[in-house]
């Protein structure tokens, strides 16, 4: 028998087909792509069941890239190889039968950059090759960064992004919007790069 399983990562819908007892389940999933040791692999982890579903492999090895969801579609940009540095690809349709195809070509080669889904599109920020520049994927150059930024981590806050840490900005916490640098927030106690970051809300405040 054939089972169609639908999972979602935020707004990304992923469909896989297995040969088990017929059933259909829907829930949230975590999409994982590339990385050292699995540089072409793409999979969805389903926290509710603990199961993992495979998606089509990446066309090129990718690591130190970014991945975001736009209009229910995963978009991957950049990477540390020559083949991927200026490349953005997306999976269409978002399913086991989908194909990774070109989404946009970046003006600057980037890896270890920060990405942000803004109201104007996907903003690619900094990175070790282009540390003070940003661009909207497919639309060209955007704002300049106040400091060289790479190995940093970004937190989206409505239509702005808070960039934390980085190789050159270890303790810096800075907010940007589509017009440029907005403010510097209190610095972190300890400097960090190659770190993870996130946010939570208390009432209506992040």
C-alpha cells in the first residue's frame, strides 16, 4: 500500500511516499540541508513521531549556506564552494518528487552569511567574502553593514533583523531594517561566533 505523509516546517509543506499501512498525517517538521558530512543530503525530521523523511538531494555539495522559507518553498543561498557561492536554489514542488532549480544568482559570493526574509524579499547579509554588503536575492544590492559581519546569527523581529556576534563582531548586537543600521543593542557578556540564536515572546514583547 502507499502512504502519503505531509509535514510542514513553519510554512514549508513537504510530501513523501512510503510503502507502509495506508494513513495520512499532518504536523510540523524541521528541514535540514547539507552540511559537513552530509553535504548533499536533505531531510525532514518530524518531532511528533520521531521519524525522518528524505527529500531530493542537493545538486551540489553545500555547507556554510543559509536556508529560508518563502511562499511555502525552501530557498538555499550561498556556500563555501566555487559552484555554490553565488547560487540560490529552491525546491519545486516542495515534495519528494520536487527538483532543486535556480532561484537567483547573487552579485557577491557568500558563505557564513546571515539571511533574512523581509517584506522586500530575501536579504543576504555579510559573509566572509563580502562582509559589509547585503543584497536582496534576485534584486541586487541593498544596505551596507556598519561592521564587517561573518559567522554571525540573526533574529528576525517583525520587519527588522537583530544580528548577534560574529567573527569580527564578537559581542555586538545590532538591529537593521531595509533602510540600514537602526541601533546597537546592549552587547553580549561573552563574545561568540558560529553560534545559534533565537527568540521568545513574553506578552507582546520579544
